[in-house]
C-alpha cells in the first residue's frame, strides 16, 4: 500500500499482499494519461477557485517535471506513484491538495479510456491497411477463377478477387463497430469521484474538454462502476479475430497440395525438421490459435463483470490487462495479413479441377431451365443423375453429349430433351460461367471492378475520419499543455520563490 494511505483507517499492509494486489506492472500504459488527468484536474480546481492559483501553479510545475513518473515495485499503482512524486516535490501542504475532489476510481476509468481511444484509432488504421492490401491483391485477380467450397466440397467457380472482397466487407463491418465503440469510449468519467461526485464546486465538462473527450459519463455510479466499454471493445475485437481466424483457416487448407488453390510465399512459411518436402503455414496457425486467446479473454472479462455488485470493485483491475492483450493480438494479426495477402500466389488454371469436381453442375441445370424450359427441380435431378453416371464411368462433363443427356433426362425425369452440344460446352466453361454472374455482389469481373471502385473510396474516407479523430486528440493535448504553460507563466514569481527559497537568517 502507498505510504500516503498509511496511518489512517488501515495500518501496515503485508508486503506479499501488497504485491499480490498491485497493478503497477500493467500501469505503464496509463502513466501518460494519469499525468494529463492530474494536470487538467488542477487547472479546473484553480479556475473554480477551489485551490489557490499559486498552489495550482506549483502542482502543475511538479506534474510537468514528473511527466515520466518512475514506476517500480514499491509503488502501489500509477495513481499513487504520481501523487507521491508531486508530494516529494512540493511538500504535503500544497501537494496534499492534488487529490481534492477526485478518486482513483474516476481517475483510472478515465485513464483507461484515454489510452484505449488511441489504441482504437490505431486498430482502425490497421483494419484499413489490411483492407487496402485486399483491394490491391483483388485488382490483380478479377479474372483469376478459383473454386469455392461448401462443406469443404467443391461448389461453384468464383474469382479470387470476389473471394478477397468477401473479407474486405467483413472487415468493413468490423471497422464500423470500432468507430461506434470509439464514440462511447470517448466520454469522461472524471468528477464522479469514488461513486457520488463531490461537495466541491467542480466543473466536469471543463476537465473533459481539456482531456479531449466529447462529453462526460453523467451518472457518477455508472461512470466509475462500469467497464462495459472494455467489454464492448473486446467484443468488437473478438469478431475481428473470428474473421481473421476463418481467413487463416481458408489459406491453411487452400495451401495444402490436396487443394492447391494458393501457395504461401517462402518468407511466411516454414519447413519440417525431418520432412524436407514440407511447407508449413505456421504463421497462419499462430493467428488461428491466438484468435482463441481473444475469445477467451472476452469470455473471462464478461464472467468477471457479470456477478459484481454496483460501483467500484478491484475485480476491474484484472480485466484491463486482458483488454491490452486483446488489442495487441488483433493488431499484430492484422499487420501480418496486410503483409501476406499481396504476396499470395494463386493457381491460375482450375479448369481441370472444375471438370473433375463437376463445379459447373449448377450452371448446366440453369441452362436447361433458361433455354429448354425445364422446371428447376427436374433440371436438378437430371444433372444430378448425369454427374452420377459420369463419376461411375470415370468421366467428366467433357463426355456429356446431347445424346447422353437426352437418355438421362428421360430415365431420371421422364422428360424428352434435345440439347445442343454448344450449350453444354458453354455451360461447363468456368470462366464463361463466372462472367454470367453479373448480379450485384456477384463474381463477374465487371461487377467486381465496380465493387473495387466503391470500396477504394470507402477506405480513403475511413482513413480520413481516423486522421481527423487523431487530430482532435492532438489538439486537446496541445490545448492542455498551453493552458498549463499559461498558468505557470502567470505564477512564475511564486514558482521561482518555491524552487529557490531565501536562506534563513541566523
């Protein structure tokens, strides 16, 4: 326990208990925010005439001097470390008033929000950068046909560009969730005190303004007694992790020789210690595994919060490290993908695989509906029977003659059918199939190029919005420092006397 808190209600604390409950190892992320909070608080106390202007200036001078407060094992937490440094600098008569009208409860909630909003902006940038890498790669593959799978069985042909855009759009929703979360994180709890505000005439809105918040968390119990903003952040990051894990799984499976859809660049793979032929997707496997950590931390945080009584509990302290771990895991995974995706090698020709897997079956059935007025369910049955016959004969759609199709149509569905050979050939050409999928959101090259144009503009706008939010935080930091300097300048004489006291006359 901090020496400041000794000698009142609580006496000495066991050293092992103090170390067990200390948050000092995780508080380094909050130290800059805590100093800024104290500066803004002192400015407000001075402006509200709660403390003398000269005392406020002395406190601000000490806080400026100890902006990089030393955190070590002897400190209970960063809040006490800052206060102890100020007390040592200015003495208890002045320094003892630093904590007027505030608590560690509202201060820590504010500090976490301040650190988190910067990290959220960084995450938004990382998402946008990964989206850019998807777009750059997609532009190269608008006509690169691959087979997509359902139930891990070959299903229908699409382009690799179309596939990449599916993850772009998933990340777009992730980005929107981060933006919405940011708006709720960027509210200030300061002034809530321990849980019931204070009898001093403070100005909560002024502190929020100096710290760059968009407003305050109004209800004081809610302000200090809730960590739903952490849970909301980790929930949004869990959804990102799930998306990234599924992408990793696709690439892991598709890079195996059995699928052969893509090849990983050497610098993103490894080999076996005993089997020299192996090319193992270890980086992707690590991303897939760490997504589980993110999910686990979200569940652990929700479980810790769900049974807590209202207002502040030290259980909150155990949740914050999980937040930072989640942020780091998701951020690093996004960075790895942004570097990997532009370097993927995609199999250029899937025509033989499409034939052996009968991926054109749906379009062959569609052709019977469109050109020969066969009901779709009958067409489905006819083509299914055709596929079964060809598999048993170890043949492909190249062996599907009009005569064979006529016989199978009669046997399977009792339908007389006379189909042109050209219609069959066109219906089993995978590139021609893809080109016909021109519906909005489809894989046709023309539609994919339209989608690329729209999404490029979206990324530019998203990056611009993040830049503006960063600028607002930077402007708030500058405003706080300018206000502090103005106060110090106005009280330069008092501060000089304090720093260089006249020697006593003996």
